[in-house]
């Protein structure tokens, strides 16, 4: 699997099958929106935290922005790895497993050969 890393320059049209676009951070972006309309459990969790945080006698109202900024400073490398793992599709996990297997065993199995071997199919 010869993956070519290409930095996305917002060109239109289809990309080649073996190309991987690399994420570029837009440092000029200053607004972030979080749509939780479909995530009822997460939304209830946030409202619960906001209610507890605002049960106080003094100080201004604590907002979601305050929670988010405080939480971001507490993220560790291990947390980021968990988030990255959670974003992988099933097929990406299989492909990663194939690449690790080929490196470990110094082989160059295709995806089909790897699955046949892994699932012990004759």
C-alpha cells in the first residue's frame, strides 16, 4: 500500500484512490459551533454540568464556552489517542491491522489474503 500524502489545497474533482489528504488547521478560524441536537445524552450531560456549576451565590454565569476552554486544557495525549481511535471506521481499523501485520512479518499481503489468513478460511 503506497499511500501518497498530499496537502489538500481545495482542488475540485475526484482524488486518486491511493491519495490521502492531510488535515491543515485554519488558524484564522475564530468561531466554533457544536450541534448537539441529535445527541440527547451528551446534551443532558452538558446541561447537568451547567446547572451544577451555576449553583452559586456570586460571580457571572458559567457558560458552555467556560466549560469547553477549561476542559481543553485538561486533555492529555492519552485522551487525544482515545478520540483518534474513536474516529476510525471499521475498514480503517482493518487496513491499519493489515499494515501492522505486513510490517511485523515482513510481508506484503493484500487485504483479501490478510483476511483469509486472519479468519482461517481455507
